[in-house]
């Protein structure tokens, strides 16, 4: 099962200069509650961004797959060069960035979308989603965000 999880503003903005365009503690806690200790897939730029937040601490995931064209080795990280290497995993969380989301969207079983309230400035947007392929499974509102879960039809 492949699950994509991301936060965006109303315009689909997901990042600014390889970082979050906002700081929303509530959404970070929501994200961590779902992904901590899980198997994740991310791209190289997202990995570099996360390392900027975690610095000396290990990333809080059980298994990490890093999809990149670079010929690199990173201790504790499964570097892969093709999505074929992970499509048959039982439970995978796709955590970004934009190019990885675009590659994995056709395979997504679930979409976990945090709609952050407010207008922000940035340079990275989530790829276009055909929501007609999904059913809204749940929606939770708060003062700072709407949390939507979609399941593929």
C-alpha cells in the first residue's frame, strides 16, 4: 500500500528554498504520528532538507528509501535508482519532495493532505491531482489546517 503525505497551502505550495514555507506545530505532530517508525520514500533534496532539521539526530523512520539518480551511499539509507525497487512493498509512506510525489502519484492508494490555512510564498508546488480517482475518506478541521484523507476508488 502506497500512501502520500504532504502539507500545502490553498494554492498547492509545499516548499520554499527546500524548506517548509510555514511552521505549523500541529501539522508536524500529525505527520509524525503517522510516519514515525514507518517505511518511507523520499528524494535527495527532501533528505538534505530533513537533515537540516534533525542535524545529529537519526531520522525517525524504520526504513528509509532514497530515490535519486546520484551514485551515493548513505549509512542506514537504502539508496535506490528506480521506483520498481519499492512498488511491491507492503506499506510505504511517500514523504516528498515534489518530483517524488509526481512519480508516485499514479501508484498512490491513499493521499494524506494537510491544507494549511493562510497564504505563503515559496517555489515548490504539489503536482496536479485528479481527485476524481479518489474518495474523501475523512476530514478533520482545526484553526490552522484541514486534514484530508483520500482513498483510491
